[in-house]
C-alpha cells in the first residue's frame, strides 16, 4: 500500500505538471522541484525506517534477561508497526523504534512544509492570473500532502461513571484530527516527549487552561496502547487501532 501511495504521488505530480505550465516559469520550476524532492525524501526516509525495523527485531530475538512473554509482546508490536508502515506509512511508537521514528517523521514534516509553501505560492500566482480552477486544484493538492501516521481510540471514565470515548488521529505535520467536524475543530497538535515512551497532545478545547490541555501519553513498550494524564490530573487510556 505504501508503494501504491508513492505511485499515486508520482502520478499526481505528473498530472499537475501539465497545470504548472499555466504558472509563471519561476513558480512552476520551484513547484516541480519541490514535488520531486519530496517524493525522493519519502523514499529515503522509508528505507531508513525499514532498516531500523529489521535491526530491532533481530536484537529482541536474541535479547537475554527479558521474559519470553514480554519478548513475544514486543515482537508482536514491532510486527504490527512494520505492517502498518508498509501498508499505509503509519509511524511506529514503540520505545525501541523511537529514534528511528523521530528521524522519519521530522524528515517527512520538513519536506511537507516546503512542498506546501510552494503549492500555496503557486495557488496565489494562479489567483493573480484569474485562474480559480487551477488555484482550487493546487489547494486540494496542498491539503492532501500530510497523512495520518497513527490512530488511537481513547476512553475516559468521568466522575459520574459515564465512559467518554473519542479518537486521536495524529498526522505527519504534527496536527491532530485536522479533518474533525466544525464542532470539534479547535486547534490540536502533538509532539514527542523528552523520553522514549511519551508523546504530548495539546488540545485547545473550550474551557482549557492557557496553552490548552497538555495530555502526556505514556506508551506501553509494545507501542500499541498508552495511559494519559493532563496537567489538571485527568487520566484516560488509548489503544492503537491502525
């Protein structure tokens, strides 16, 4: 599936290359250059992360001093992470894959920013030329550059005993739930914590303290579940569903 995504990205670039002919020459060259560079960086980053999966699986397989049951669970988590990555580019969150995952997502996010900037610039050029159709097409491409890297089903038990459930979709540009409906479309972002087992989700919801709710999610060594706590002491759990 990830190869299919790569193929579709290349096809999209080829199709849009025709539209780029309608843009000023310098803008068109910058856009095509950033499209090509983005595709190449994705390939390189993907190869590095795949190599990291192979290395960590071998290490766990030969590791001593770890209970067999725990090793099995870690390997299962690595297998699930590798499968999700190969199929749709999903990011591994197990502590063992931490450094490789950070390198991958930061490389991707930086490349995405450059491509988005050039798409936005091209869209502005199209509008100046009065070409609304081309501007809309470029904006649609820009909105689809980033992709979901993990999905977590969350569950919180409220004081009245009611169970509240929701899902966090983490994207490659470090946004959370960017496609939420209007009612829930307040700003949200995520980042890596200071150690290998945590991510931070910032949720600027109605009634949140200054800077938003900052949920510290401590990820299980399997990379498939977490326990979260915000700065007000509220806690909830998350289970990975991709």
